[in-house]
């Protein structure tokens, strides 16, 4: 093996080949022209999509992005964190941010909310001149509207990862549209990649041990949160916010009714209180009961204040 051999970079000094580098530079040119650029990195579990995403972000950033557990403004896990950190990136003049869906799309209605959010923030990150890199298992879950608006510009699909390097396939917006149509007709969706020729393809290497360890800690944190969330969903537990949404009632009133019924949380997770799912029906009955009592009180008060015709004539 040559003395100049570097297990983490190619001869071009990058962790991926020059072809991908040129295409990424093209996305920077779009941003500088005040055009939005969403890069999608997808692939199965263990194919290296998170690794490649960080390498792409490092390249676009001009230096390694922070992966510190308590300081990672350019690596957002979940939609809530993404929206918060988008503003941080603007203030600090960072030109790239990663949105790792981190199990977001496993929640009911999450995809609808994400697509709506992406449409809302489209103009924002275009004006901020920030490239967004979205990491998810399959790009086809995104709404047609997003593609009609030409928001995604580059898809990088990771596949067939080896022991020391991974493989990728790059697709333009128009090739993505062909892929989506193929996937609609196939039971095994990933087979669509075999039937649609990529615009380019190549390889990427692993992160350095230090960066890899940082990424593992960071991504594990997100996975643990998702596990806790999944556990709560399986148990059918509900939070104050869940009850407020289901019953169309303010959290303050929810807490008041819970106190009247002497119902207490059965679990706490991430400083949130959770109740048994059956509490929602009990609250609904309590709200209806209170509404009936209020109506009766008003009616009785009105009767008491209303003089009959006979009483008026008698006077």
C-alpha cells in the first residue's frame, strides 16, 4: 500500500469522487442566484446515508460542521429542531443545514405536516441562501406539490455499502420524477433505481474515527428519543397537548378538568406528563357535563329574571 494512501479521502482530497463535488458546487451556484436548493440523501438502513450527508455538508460548508451533542446548529434531528436551527444558521451565516427526519415520518400525520412545513419554509431558506440536505429512507414519500415547485434539485441514493466505502447514485429533479412513477407501479420500491439510469454515480469513504464517533453519539441520541416516543405511542398514552388537540380545548381547561376528576399522570418522559388513553373519553364526558350545567344555570337565571305576562298585568 502506498505511503500516500489515505483511507478517508481520495486523491482529490475529498471523501467522495470529483463528480459529486462538481454537482454540489452547482447547487451552491443556485443558492447564490437566490434559487432554492434541497438535496435529498436516501437509502436503506446501514447504507451510509448519514455518513455521506455529513461529508456533503462539510464540503458545502467549507469546513467540518459541528457534531457536538450540545452544539450542532447545522445538524437538526426532527422538524421542530430544524425550524429552530434554520434561524440559527441564518444568524451565523451558515450556508448548509442537515434535516435528519429522525423517525419523524413514523408518526401519524407527520408526513403531511412535513410537506406543509417544507412548502412554508421554501421561500425562507431561499432568501437565507441556505442549502437544505434532507436525510430519509425513501425520497418518494414527499408530496407532488414539492416536485411541481422544483424544490428538490438533487437526489443521492446510497446503496450496496462495503466494509470501507459506500456507493451512491445521483439523480436530477427530472430523473426523480421518473423514479417516482416507477415506484408507484412496483411492490418493491427500491427496484425502481435499477430501471432508471442515474445522471452520475460513484463512491464515498467512511468518516474519520473521531467524526464517526461524534456522529454515532449524536444520531444515537435521536434514535433513543424516537424509541421513547414509540414506546409511549404503543402504550397509547396521551400528553396535555394530545388531549388539547383531540378535544379542541385549551391546555389550561384540560388541567382544570383533570384536577376535578382527580386524574394524575402515570408516566413522565422528557419532562412531559402522560396519561392513560382512556382519559380522553372521561374528559369529553366531563366537558359535556360542564356544558350542560352551564346551560341549565343560564336558563334558570333567565327564568328568574323574566316576568310573566300575568305578573306585568297584575301590576
